[in-house]
């Protein structure tokens, strides 16, 4: 579904740009990521109401939330219990890109992330992450195509900016690791450091290119 949203949004933006250009007006392009973020908030609201059996709205009526929460349960039932490949079956606790769905201690990574970085909602693969940093940096900054970034690129860049810190004295670029995720041991410990009492990953590639 996100691919269809992205394609539909691109088509809409192209038509809007043509129309505004003919009228001499500026164009503010729509962003499909905004829809994903809104749907993510609705999903959490529905899950909380189902878990608490609380369907009462501000007006005191239960009609609205019962109808919509019931629709979600029907979708889950039709997708079938135990079907791990179903896109609607989220009872396993992690999304199709491997990221954790809900966290009690920190916001989960924005969805959807590029493949191979997260798995089963509990593993963070450092080597794949660093390779993705290099790939996306080169695509966006070194060889830009002029096109809008894909949803996965945008979600990854958002996560990178939210979790990263640049130390003024040394210029080190540090990525704050997610506390609830296990890291693989394919990465040398020399790239792992503790900053403000929290474990971080040193991103040498960004340090070299941001300083140049």
C-alpha cells in the first residue's frame, strides 16, 4: 500500500505543479509520509482502545470507536491466525521492515525503514545500518537525481537526524542506539562509545564527509 500512496502522491504533485505553473503560482507538494504518520497514530489509538475495552468518545457515545475497532479486528481475522506473512497481522509485535511496533521507553524508528537494518523487532544490525548511511548520503547529497526521496529513504533520514549528535570538539558523529534492541557482534567495539551515559555508534563516514 505505501508504494501506491507514493505513486499516487507523485502523480498528484505533478498535475498540481503543472496547473500552478500555468497560473504562475508556487506549488507546495504533498508528502505521503504525512499520511503514514497519521495512520500510525490512529493505529496506536485503536490498539489502546481494544486493549482497554474503552470505546467511549468525548460525547459519551461508543458507536464511532466500536465500529472502527471492530473493522480492524475483522481485518486481522481474515488475514488468519499464525500467518506470519500477512501485512495486517501485527500481533507479533514488529512491522514488515523489522522495526519494533510499540516501545514503553523510547519512540520506535519511523516506518518504513530500508531492509536488513532491523529484524523481529528486537535486533539492530550495525553493519547494514552503516552501509545504508553511505548509500543514502551518496544518493541524496553526492549524486542527487532531483526526485523526491522514497519513503524508506525519508524514514531512514528522519531516524538518523533524530538519533544523531555531533560533538563540537572532536567532530565525531554519534548515533544513539535504541535501548531495547540487541546489536549484532559483526561490528568492532572501537566504533561503540558511551555518551551521556547512553551507548552510541560512531559514524566515521558522516564525520569525514560532513567535515569536508
